[in-house]
């Protein structure tokens, strides 16, 4: 099981503890609401259950899946493995980039606890706030977005315009680029989010 799979499984387990509802019960709540758009479901879950944005996003995403079995709905209170997250992000020609993603996540997984919130095309990594995002930039590169202050931008650590999701981005084309420099930047962002 990958770091992302474990993180999603842990996140779902925590959601079930917070709400007292199984994934199947959460799905039923969403169906009974009559809401069909991701944003509407997200808002309803946050309002009615008092859960955070990342948790509501994961539940909404799973509830909107047409293949409920693949999303982890078995009628049991157990959380799904969550492997579909990376399968969706790294499908088709992008599948060759998945080992880079997994290498980045394996290094970050050594830092300690954090939440993985799947989004469309990437995963958001959070502590008290988002510290990084990892996903596909193009069919030939993985993008690591970083939220940190005070780092010196370079050809590799690209400063982003103010107001964006991340202050910096690093693009990776091979596993050899998951090096000490990159992990140092990610660690700086992780520590600042904590």
C-alpha cells in the first residue's frame, strides 16, 4: 500500500470517527440531499457535519463516483484503500510519471503525519494548512507546488505570482530529481505548516 493509499485510508477512518457515520451512511446522506454538484455537496457536508474542507472534499469526490465499489463503498464501515486516486491522476501516457510521484511521497512520508486530500489532477498535502501539492504538470513532468516563505527562487525553484495556490513550484522529469535539495524545500514547507 502506497503512502497516499495509507493517508486516504487514515483520513476516511478519521472522518468516520468524527461523524459517527460509515462511508455508506455518508453516501446515503448525500443521495438524500438531492445535491449533485461537487461544490454543493462539499458545502452541505461542511455545514451539516462540521467537517473540514479536505474531509468534505474527499467524501464528496467518493460519493460522486459512479463505480461505488471502486470508491470503497462495500456497506462495511471500513475505509477503502484509495488506490483509485493515483490511478486517475496517472492514467494513460501519464502512467510513466507515477514512480516519480511515489518517490516524492515516500520521502515526505518520513517527515511525520500529514493529510492527503485528493483533488482533480493532484493531491494536496496538509498539516494545519497546505504545505505542498503533487501532481501532473504535463504528460512528461510531475509538479511539486510548495507553500513556504523566504526561499530564494532559482531556475529549479520557480517563484509563482502572489495569490496562487503555492508560492513555489518544482518540475520533475525523473526519479533522480527527487534529491536532497527538493526534499529540503519540501521539509521547509512541511515545518512551516505545522
